[in-house]
C-alpha cells in the first residue's frame, strides 16, 4: 500500500501549541456499517497515513478499533505517540464520566485518550439507531449546573492523566458564553457540524477567538446519514454552484473540494468512509492543489444555513421543534 508523506499533511494547533493533523477519520457508521467494517477502515487508513481518529462510545465499535490499534502497534506500523485518538462520553453517562472514560480506554486498549468530548450538552438519552420521532420522557433542556457537573468530571480525568485534553460538542454561542467562565480547564476543541452549506460562522468565529479548535463533523454533507436526519429541505453540498465549479476546475470529486475548503478555512474535518479509495483521497486532497482565494470566497457566499444533524431525538416534552436545541434567538432555550 502506498503511504502519504506525513510532512505534507497540514497541521492545526491547540491553545497549548501542540499540533494535530488537519484531517482525521470519523468512525460513526451512520447505522449502515458494522464495527468490523469500520475497524478495518481504521486499520487501512492508519497504514495509509491518518494519525487522527475520532471515536465515541455510542458508535459501538471502540472494542473492535482497539483490536486494530493493537494490531498496528504489534506490526510496528505506528507507535502510540504517533496517533491522536478522541472519544466521547454519551448522554446516559453524564453522571458517570469516569466510568465511561475507563470503559473507552479498556475498549480502545489505551492508557490515555488524547481528547475526550462531552458528546451532547445535555443528558437526553436515546438508543442507538432509534427513529427520528423517538422521544425520551426524561429529556430536558440544557442546564448550566448539570453541564458543569459533567465538565468537572472531565477536568478530573485530566488531573488523573486518563485524558490529555477535553472538549465540547454540539454547543451554541449562548451555551459557551454561559459555561466557559466557569471552566477550570478550558475546552481544547469544539466538535460541530461544518460543511459548505452549513458553515456556522458565528460559532466558528467564537471558537477561534477563544483559542478553541473547531473540529467539523459531516464535512461532506453526510450523504450516508441515517434517514432520521433527513428532511426535504436539505441541501446537497456537492450540488452547490461554488463546489461544483471548483470540482470542475480542479478535476476532482466535489467531496475533495469540501475537504480542501474545510482544511484551508482552519477547521479539522473528520470525514468517514470504509472505502479505501475514498479515505485515501480524503486525506490526499488536502496535501495538494489548494483552492484559490476566489474559490474559497465563492464557497463562503454559498452558505445555505442547512443544518443536517438536527438532534430532534433529544427534544423534551413541550419543545416546539429541533430549533429549541440550538438557541437560534441568541438565548439558551428554557422549558416553558
């Protein structure tokens, strides 16, 4: 197998100055791929040159990924220090963050997780693979006090040396404004939905201003996302005029344009694929033939504010709709 030159892979910095690759591999199978297929993709991707792997307990494949990591270490393909591994605490474990982290460490076969996220900012649990209209009667709106109790447990993981950095995910500017002043250890990264048709400029700029690295999920517009996350109004990123024009000009697939744009903008995209040509192309494309300033600007203007992962399964009784999760009026949504 060919390998990518690590010196060609662009890097992004945390507030500490530590660098991580500007592109990672996502491992959420969108309910379509089993853990064996995904772990084999991790194996092939790391052999090819990926060094950032984005995992999570709720993806139900960390044990298989752990077996693959051991295989790679045993074969001398990489050493542990070469990799940057993330994981996340799921919504049903917000009061047991240490237990969640230790299980992920055991499953992944690691002594330390490099970056550990709070996956969603509220303990609204739903079963993996549930339908879009599923609701948990115990669901409730965001609470600063509840979130900070979870965050304090994440900070303890850093103190204990079980994780190196901690991060937040699926947040909003109002939520960040409420919790950041209360943090003893600041988030190193913010995982958020980011792609050309949903650029979240206010949240992105807020994170950058506060030295929090944006990590973008669904960077290709998630064409394989579950049915529960699809609506008739969704925009396909590959069909945006700016993306299509750039793809034609560069002679590449529109997915490559989405990733070039993401890496050049400054976020860290984490595309998912189990197909070797795709995951190889996803990493290679950010090492060559960059977009022009004019192409970058055209994509910026093509933002459609099209959120794909709406999170409606986390809604509480009495909520008006998925919009209530995202504080669209600039205030944290309360239960009426």
